[in-house]
């Protein structure tokens, strides 16, 4: 692949699929183009559209998160939109950021009183995620992949 950004994005998608298969979603696959209807980057997760973005520098994380959120909403087609961002320097997909709108799954956020953030830096959000386990920002619950995918209904547990 001659596009380095595309290669990084594809790698993030492959890494997430491997992690999902090992963590309760054995049918997870990288989605291929389906003509005019884009169903998301990752398929095989019941009633869920997953959009994955790679942020290769800290200053790109929030923009990539917003782009993933927009893509997930656009591709949801009556499914739960999930946005995932691979963080710079973080190779374990369990620790990447994942977000889903709170209106799509009101009981999904496990925190009784989640911290609601209007605007914040990546540093602040990273601290809140490690301190509180997640936060609500602009109507989206943001947490780690491990927490979000672990809370979704439909995961196969052994």
C-alpha cells in the first residue's frame, strides 16, 4: 500500500480484529467495501458499526476521535455506532480509546455518575479515563476498548 496513513489504518483494523476475536467476538472481521453502502471498518459484531482511526501523534487524537465518531454515525444504519482510536505509542488494542453515543445504550456506561466534559485536552481525558474508567463528552461515552467491548451485549464469554 503506497499510502502510509492507509497502511497505518489498515494495521490498526487488523490489530483490533485479532484482539476482538480473543476477547469475546470470534466472528469479528475487517469489513471490505460493499459498494455504495459502507458498513464500518469491522464486521461480525452484532448490531454494531465500528469505525477505526489511527492517531500517530498526540495532537491528532481528538481530531481522529471526532472523525471516527462521524464515520461510525454515518455507517451505523440502525446499529450501535462505535468509534475506536489507536493511540500513539499504544500497541495493545485493549487500551485504545473507544466511544459510543450514550443515547444508543443508556445503561452501557457502568459509572453511576460519569464525569461530563465539554472541552478537554487529550492529557485531561487520558487522566480521567484512568481515574474514572470513562467520561461523557458531547453525548459520547469514551473509555477503553476493553471496557466498552466488555460491556456490549453479545460478547461470547467462556
